[in-house]
């Protein structure tokens, strides 16, 4: 092997330094972006009294419990007979006084004494407060004591929206991309133009339409429109249909395949990746849909999660442990979905960006 | 022949497909349809909440069900005790109202005026002689009068409450004050507040003596104490800016200023917790004006707290009764007064079971039910070894019965409770008017603006003038409503049929052209129409139709419950004249968010993308880290960031980091974020930046699309990294910048979800963020459309918003050729 010249060594050092700095920056940046997640989870596992501390408590902890005379008691530190002692809190009086029984040192063991609340320091160890999770579920909604109702509503909503979106958008996009009919192109331009229209303009009349149908306080206004396609999704899938070569279609036509057959048997399988991306985007959209339920749903039993979480916040704003547990539960499925389908996720974003 | 069969088959298949989709939709609809009506009457009651602490309420309702076998009661809290008016309004307008509503009494006038509640006069009169009848004479005047609008009774008062000063005797003693001599006048109160306040290093507090608007007092109480009234007796004039009320607002401001300013206090207060960590119970607040309900939580969480209750302090000359030796302006008046509020039962219009609802209301307001309630609640309290403290009823007979059987045994609670009950005859109540909610919202806004005078530059007088003007214009508008003509059915029918004709014409022309074509082409055309039918239908029903309707609405006054009136351009005029404050504020806020937020977001996304594009190992891991926050549901993200950006450094993560670094280094105090007017929008931007990783994917794709030879050429010219970025990267990315800019602008102008969550709108907040610092156009629109149901006004606003978005997009499109570089064009 040839010995390294001074120049090569310099270049290697420079390259190493560059990489080190880049990694440093990337790690620091990643940390900044991930810290709120950590804070969320930690807060959901902390005791209430640790919520308001400076510097912040990062490790969930609870008072150590010991068995004293067959009963569970908290472990604490206090001063007795001029000495720091380890003792079990055997009684908490309404007046704030605590009764303690000494455990250590051994010469004082078994002695019982009283101390004011402020003179007693709890001994704590790492122990997450899991209770917040079932508690948060039980609070939601208070009427049923079962937060799963919300999860169920959200899942129903997502499923129906996805089915509707996939069916209608692909069918319509197929028509706009592969079939020729008079008025197709002007109509497509009109469709594109409506993408510009802010939802606020049609919000009130659409409410009146659903009111006339008697759909207020049902989930229907939230998913039924999906069966009519949306300009954006149609546009997205149309771009995909356009990229498929004509040969396949022509061959199918010669074989006597119907238009629906071409759509169903030939075209749909070819745009599967786009459909996957659309499925994920639609799922995210309806999982997160907030304004829809805010307008249309008034019974707690029919509310989806996103709105329920906001309600939960107004009701339990003073109990961050519960609130953060509820938030964690709301974002967990989305994060899991992301990890399972990362490829389609990224693809969906790139599609909507570049092709849009 | 063969071809004919062929086309028929195509049509058949296409028709089949359409039918299938239709069926799928119908099946889904059917699946969600409710099952047949249950046998017993299901009485739906809103505004009551069951929970661990409401054993009494539960017993009361159970006893009703036991006495009325055919009725099952469904109790819904609708937001945990806090009735969200938007929900109730939508339910009534949407014709799915509850049967009974337990509603805050001061809003009854408002609801009654809009015909959303039904009058109870016929039922009251019918049962007058019955033993369980509802009789006016049983009720405190302040309570009953609050449920009467235009001479008709719209609700039956249930519970009531009044307010007094709570103070922590230990803290008074520690500060060298006599715990037996609480403040009685405003100036004493301010002195005490200063003496009891302990500042903490870093601009925060260890304790605050007294916060004028903490607890439950509001400007209303101070104003009444000073002899002010918000409305003229006939209810046609808003008199909020009367000298007495302005002086009382000035007083509140002076207390805030004396303690270090509202921003600092709010940032301290944003860390207040509930229940056993309540700041009064933990000594973080030494005195507060609050309602009798606080006794319960003291008994529950701090049985050792050395506290006492006294009437709320009043203006000095009110107590003295004299001025310079002569009888003063308050001569002969009661020195102390209180404010009573509370709830009441009403029956919304269109309720399905009015008779059962009335039976329920009569039961809930009876002494018998109250005794059952108290017994159950007392048993529960004893099981938790805490004292039972009865609540106060609006019905005097109920109070007598309950106090005879369940009065607290210890003086500690009996004395304060007696003080609260004895104050009831001196209670004032908020004016019964259809602008009750508006009056409330505006008085909160005025308070907010006057205390934040450093930012708003407004005095108490000017803030109150503005609030008065807004309420007055609302009053005038309502009174002048009748002069506008009803919108007849002619105009909509003419326009509607013209549109239908145009549509039919287009369809006819299309059919002619299709029929003139060859068979194969024709069949393709038919299939095309059929396949596109869902979106065409959707376009007509959910886009085109609503656009026309929205145009119409914007020229109407329409609250859905009454026939629309044609008002011409009045909605637009109001928007730009009387209500210009809202338009200006919301546009300013959204402009701020867009001008700072969009470039910052783009820069962050691009910076991350460039780091990721630098070919180092582990890129997919880094990419996931940066991308993850952008997929977090908006509501969850907002809830999380409300906590991360908590103003109190002991609680908010970012402020803790700030306090540990920036404060010792530069002496900067941590900002109040969503609790401070000037920091709320930066807070929103910070929260938005967390999701900037979402844009990174696009930037990455763009960066990877830049041909390497351009950089190599630049290298040959001896260009440094900055020059390469400026002259190669940026121009090549300009289409992406352009795309982000347009989408970002359109998105920013329609900001809603996170603002709703972060500004606490769900809790019935009237100002959107401190001093409306988070008021955005769609938020204002939403409130008008679905809280006040001013559909016409909201539509006008929507069109203004649309015009702005359109104009901005056009400007961007027009400017694009000058700076957006498309590589393809050159080829």
C-alpha cells in the first residue's frame, strides 16, 4: 500500500470533520424535533405534584410504598429526635399533620411521631403512573365511561370515507383520463378551479343542505361527500391514469372488454401505489377532521376522537397527566401507521407536491 | 347487430357499476340509521354532568325515574359542565334539540329572543294550584327575574350562587396584617394585595395577593359596586361606558399595574392547577373573590386551611356613605352587595317530549328532590371523610328544607355559608337582554384590552366606548331588522330555474353531440358520463349550488329559524364599518402568521432537506425523526404545545429551558406565549415550525432533481458554497418555492383548527387569544355562522375572504415568470 501523502491525509481529515459536523447538526436537529414527544409521554406518566417543578422532572417517579402492620404506607424522610430518619407515613390528618413510624435508624425503629406536612419529604423512585391511561379512557365520554366509543366512531368514519374516496375518485378520474366525451375538458378545468375555492364559502349552504336531509348530529355529513369524489383526489389519480400506455387498453377493447372491465381489471391494478398513498392521506384526513364534527356532531356518543380530545382539554385542562395520556392515545395509531407504511406516506407527499 | 349488442353490454356494465356504488352508499347510510324508537320515553337532558362527585344529582334523577316508570333520562354534559352555546344552537337549528336544557341563566334572554327556547307560561299557569307547581313567590327575585324575557317565563331557576371575598388568614398574619380585619374597601384591597404579593426571581411570583379577575368576579361586580349598569332599564341602550363602570375598570387595571402588569400576572396564572393544587388552597393566591362553591373544595382538599369569608370590598365612598362630611352618592344604599348567577331548566323549541320534560323540571326544582340529593351527597362526603356543604338553591323553600336538615355542623363552614345566604337578597344579576352573550363577550374584551393597555394603548374609557358601540350596533341592527323586506320566494325560484334551464340546455347540447356520433364513440361517451357522474353530482350539489346559495345568503339576514330578509349590501357594509375592528384584527393576525410563518417554515424545511441531502449515513433515520412531528394530528399537536408553551417556567418546557439559559445569560424573562397578547402569534408559529419537516420531503425531491453538472460547473468557476446556493440551488428550486408559497398562503388564510384549540374557544372564551391576538378570519366566520347563526353575514365574510385569496394568488401567479425558473422551458 502506498503511504498517504500529506494532501490525501488533509483531505481525509477535512472529509471526516465535515461528516462529523453534519452528524452533529442532524442529531441536534432530530433531538429538537423529538423532545416534545418525549415530554408528552413523560408528562402522561408523571404524578400531579411533579407537574409544576423547575427544573422539569424528566423521570416519572412515585413515593416508595412499604407494608406496615399489614397496611400499605408511603416512605418518607423527616427529622425526629434531632436525627434524619426514614419513616412510613401511617396517617395523614385533615389538619395537614402526618403520623410517621420510624424504620431507620434501627435504634429509633418503631417509634411513632407527628410532623407537619412541610417537614416530611417523600422518598421517591422511578415508577410511571400508568393510571392516567385507563383514567383518560374512563373519562371519555362521562356518559358511557368508555372512551372506546370515540375510537369506534373514528374508525367507522375513516373506513367509510376511505371506501367512498377510493371508489368515486378512481372512477371519475378514469373517466376524465381515459374516456372521451363531449364537455370533458372544460368540465375538468371547472373542477380544477373549484380547488381554489375556500371551504368557508360553501360551508353554510352545505350545512343547510344536510339540515334539510335531517343529517345533523349524525356522522353522515362527514363521510357521505367522500362518495362524490373530491376535485383534488380526482386530479391526482387522473395524472396517474394518464401515464398508463394505450396499448393495454386497446388490447382489452379488442378482446371485448367493457369500459368498466378496463377500469376494474386493467387500470386499477396499475395504479395501486397511488391508491395506497390516497388511502393513507384519506385516513389521515378523516382521523384529524376537526371542523366537520365541530359543526355537525353534538351528542358525545357520536363524536370522533379529534373533537373529543378538544372537549377533554376544556374539561381537564388542569390535569396535564390525563390530557397528555389522551393526546398520546390519539396520535399513537397515526404514528404506527406511519412506521408501517412509510414508503407510501413519503410517496403521497411527493405526489401531491410535484404533480400538483 | 353485433355492435349493438356490444354497446348494450357496455351500457349494462356501466349502469351496474353506478348502481353498485349507489348501493354501497345506501347500505352505509342504512347501517348508521338509528334503530326504532325505544319503548319508554327517552328524555334527553343537556348540561348536567354525572361523575364521581355528583352522587346527589344522580340520586335525584334516579328518584325521578323511579316515580315515572315510562321515562328514561339520558343526561349529557356537553363539554363537562360548560354548555357550549354553539353546540346547542346547532342542535336546535338542526332540529335535533334535547328535551331539557340546564342553561346558565343570564343567557336565557338571548335564547328566548331567538325563539330557540319555548315559553313555560302555559305550564306554570296550569299547575299553579298543584302541590308540585312552580310559583314565583318561592324564588329569590334576582333568580326569577333573570329567567323572564319580555314578560314571559322561559326557564325555571335551579341552583344559584353569589360571591364574596375569600382570604387566607395565615398569609395575612404572616404579612403582618390582622386576620380578623379583611379589606373592606377598594383601596384597602389594593394595599393588601401589594403586601401579600411575593415576587420570585426571573420576573415571576411566588405568591400573588389578589388578582382582580381571578376567581369569579369580572367587571360586572366591580361595576355594580360602583353604581354602574350596563344596560338602560328599557333594554334598548347599552350603557357600558358610563362613568361608574369606566372608573371600576380603571380600578381593576390599577390593581394589575400595581402588582407588575397583566402580562406577568397572566403568565403566572397560566400555571394554576385545579383541585387540590388550586392556587388559593396552596397559598399561591392569598385572596380572591369567588362563589360559595369554593367552600366545597376547601372542605375536600384543605380541611386545615385557615381561611375566612367576607363581603367583597367596595369603593371607599360606598362604605363611608359620606363625602367630605356630607351624604355621598351612595348615601342610604346597602354598603355591600353581591352578584348572583346560576342555572335554570328550559325546554328548547322543537323538543320531542315537552310534557315529560316539564314533569322532570318540576321534580328537579322541588324540596323533596333536593332532600334526596343532599342525603345522597352527604353520605358520599362522609364516606370520603369530608364535610358536606349544601349548595344554594334559587328556591327559598328548598334552602329552608335543606338547611334545616343538612346545615354543616362546624362553624368553619356554617358561618361562611350563612354569609353567602344572607347576601342573596342583596344580589344583582346581569341584565336580561337578547344581547346578553354579546354584552358578556364585549365586557370581557374591554377588560382584556384595558388591562393590556401597554400593548393596545387603550384606556378603560376607550375600551368601554368601543364595547358599547359594538353592543349598541347589535341592538340597533336587531331593532331595525323589521324594516328590511322578507326575501320572497320569487328571486331564488327565478335564479334557481334559470340555472336548471342552463343545465338542461348544456345536457341537451351534449346529448345532441353524443347522438350525432358513431356507435362506438357514443358508447364511450355514455360510459364517460356515467363514470364521472359522482363528481358531477357532487360538484352540482356540494359546490356549484352552494356557491350560488352563498351569494344569495350574503345579501340576506338569515338565522335559519326565521324567514330570510333581503338586506342588500348591509352585511358587507357592516363588515367594513361597524365591525371593521374584527375584519382588521383578523386580517392583521393572519397576515402576521403568513408573512413570518411561511418563510420561516420554508427555510426550516429547506435547511433540513439540505442537511439530509449531504450524503451522510443514517439518512432514513434522520428523515423519520424530522418528518414525524408533521403527521401528528393537529388537535393533539395543539394540546401538546399548549402545555410545552405554558407561560409558567415551572410547567412549560420551553420556558423552563429559557429560564435556565436566556434568563441568566441575557436577563430576558420567559414570554407568556398563549397567555400574552404579543407572544400568542409567535407561539403559534413555533408550534407550526415543529411540523416543518413535512415540507422537507418536497424540498428533498427538488434538491435531488438538480443536475450535478451545474455544481461542477460552479466549482470550476471557483464558486463558494454561498454562491452556489444563491445561484444554483435557489433558482433550481424556485418552482418549489413558488408551489409552497401559493399553497402556504391559501392554507394560512384558512387557519382554524389549532387556533380553536389553542385559544380555548371550546371553553366558551369570548376573545380569541389575549386581546384577540389569535382571531383569524375563519374563526370569526365560524362563530358568526354556527354560534350566532348569522348565516348571511358569515357568507358575506366568506366572499370577502375568497376575494382576498383570489387576489393574492393572482398576484403570485403574475409575478411568477420573473423569478420562477423552469428548466424544462429551455429545452
